């Protein structure tokens, strides 16, 4: 067997005689993508301005949990790349989460529409294009939009993420952590924002000021900042994001009856002018999954692939502790079968410690109109392995739907850098009709579970009950109202009994799940788990 035959891509056999005509450098690149196991097809190799349709550029399915980056300037085709990858993951039985910032990803649920552009692209890359829709569930933060509402309790969201949403500084974040610590240990569940406001107000009152003295105290000025931030946040209509029923992120792990992975589309257009809110909420979803999922090691395919759109918004003005938590979450969640793809404009938007964790890269075109653009271009080129291309020239000359790709091979080694003309998605490239979307949401089995908000008893109601008894707080209320006898069989415990004594401990036990203790356990981001 000749050297050229040993270098031939596996896909070349489908078109006899075409692969040997490839230039030597192109053959070497193509051979780096000749995987033997299941893989996702991205497109065809571009070399010297020519599309080589039999040199397939692919990503091994097991490597999708090694994380990735999809980057490029606005209008270069990043959204269509997400759609292309999500479709194939679904077809392989892998659930997918997509953050739909612009409102045009709902089309993944409907078959695509053939047209000259689609037919032309399919012919260029030798794609057998067949219109197809994929199983999808639609969600909306706090119910702002058509989708099933996604809510978190304040307790579960935790002080670190909430501090970022509220724009608090490090000192204020630490003070908010003290407030959460107090609420956790006293059985004051922080379900919605009025619960948090009630606890802050109590701790700065004459009755409650002494409660935090032993663990550092809470200054009136800092409490005032937190209260004002909460008030402003609620005034923007954000209160609906917090409450019950809290969303169970395990819903993202569903597969359809035919075995395809469900694509979970989180609708974000209604909050796209509040980037810190939705980017931090996405991090809560990821941290929640990290907290819940078991270790699986290196599996044949991921359990979920999570696309984190507008990723630069998450890192803007982030504290070192916050960035450290992101880095650890990304590093560790791989072993739980979750792949994370950050989607942004340039690699420099992602901190280097996080970027180092991303094994798969799809880099669309960059613009270089200003000195800052030129600097970003040079920095992007340095993040790629050595290449046979002039990457500075290539990255500024790519067309829409073209990208520079490097992924991890089946052995975990980086593949050669490959300029790629990408395949066309087979689902609808655009939003579905709003009426059809609304009908799909209402028909979802999840709609009845999450659509209606519930306002149960929590910290606000418990502190109001304490005021009504004349107690100075939960502990004094407990002492004043301790029952002298257990309730009779079948008799409902009083409100006071639910607030104190065994009621408090049961609440805490539910909050920690299997752990028995006084304080709700918190993960890397200070997030906590509650009984669903």
C-alpha cells in the first residue's frame, strides 16, 4: 500500500478516485478527521480556495463532552452551526440544551425548507440533505415568553450568582453570604425575593441586629445597598424568575420515544436587554446539573451537550471567585457526561483558564477593521495549533457558513486545523410560527407541572408570624410557643409548630436531601438543592 493510500480519509471510499487527487497538505489534514467510530459531520475541507467535498471534517461523538468553543463575528453563521451540531446530537440520542438569544432556534423542531441556497450548499459538500424536524421542548425564564416557565428559588440560586445579577461588589457579596448562612441555619427558606428582603430587613432591625454579631455582623449601609438592589431588580419585572415550582434541570436529559435526544430551547429574547441576568441564570442551570449528576467517566457519548450563547456576558466584570468557580465546574462536569460549548465572538472573551478546557473549536470569520480588531485577530491565531494555513488571512476571508475547525481525535489529540465549508441544517433555519410554538408548549407534559407559580410558606410568612406573636425572631418565637404536647393523630400542626421545633428540622432535612444537618449544603457557586 502506498503512502498516499494510507493517508486517505475513510470517507474517500464513497467517491472512488477523488481522494488521491487531493494536494499533499490537504490529504494530511483530511486524514486527521478519518475517524472509525460515530462522529458528527461538520462539512468539507477548504484548501486553496477550493471546497474538497470528499474530505469530510467531523467531530468524534465521545469527544463532545470535552467541551468546545464556537466563535465568530456577528452574521458569520454561528447560530446555524449550533443548529447543525444540535440536530446530529439529537439523531445520536444525545439531549441538547440551546440558549436562544435571538429567538430563531425554535425552527429546529420543524423540517427545513429547500431552496437554491440549501441545495447549492448540499451539492458543494456532498450532503444528502433531507428536511427533518427534531424533538424539542421550549422554555422561558420566569415565563417571559412562550415557553414553559423556568424558575429558581433564591435559596437554590445562592449568594454568589445572585450577587452577580444584582451587581454587588465583593464586600456586599460576602454580606449576602452571611444572610444566606443565617437563613439556612434558622430554617428560613428563601423562595422568592420578598423572602430575602424580609430576612435582610429583620437582621438590620432592633430585634434582629444581634443575630449576626457572632459571625461578623451586617452593616446598615451594606444592608441598604442590598435592599435597594433588590427593589430595583424587582422594579424591572425580574421577580418572576424566582419562586416555586422550581425547575428540575433533570428535564434537560430527556430523550424522545424514538430514541432521539430532546433539544431543550430556552427562549431569551424577552430578557436579551438584561444580559447579566440570563447569562448568570444559564450558569445556575449548569451548576445545578453539576450538583445532581453522578460520575460517569468517559462514556460512548455525552449525556447532555449544553450550548452557552453570548458567553462573554458571563465573564464581564466577574469576580475572581466567580471565575474560579466557572473553571472548576467546566473542568469537573466533563466526568458527569456533560459537554459545554461556549458561543461568543472571539476566544479572548473567554478567560484563559476556561479556554484551556475547551478541546473542540469552530471559529467563524473575524473582522479586522480597527486596531482592537487586529489585536483580537492576532490573539485568536495564537490559540490554534500550528497550521498549514495563513490563519490571519484565512480568518478574515471566510464566508458565511465557513469556519476554521480543530477538534479532539478519538485518541484525545488535537486534529489538524481545517478550513471548512459547513453543511446546511436540515431543520427550519428560522423561528416557527408563534401559534404553533404556543400550541407545542401547552401540549407539553411539563406545562402543567411548571406553568402556575405557587407562593407557599417561607421566610417572609415565618417572620411575619413571629411579629404577630411578639417574638423577636425565630429562636425566641420557638421558646415562647413550644407546644406542651404532640398534636393528636390526624391533627394538623399549627403555623408556629411548622416554623419551629421539628418543623424547622424537617424543612432543613428536605433542603439537604440525604444529609442531616443544620445548614443547607452549597456547591461551587453557593447554589443549594431543594426538594422539588
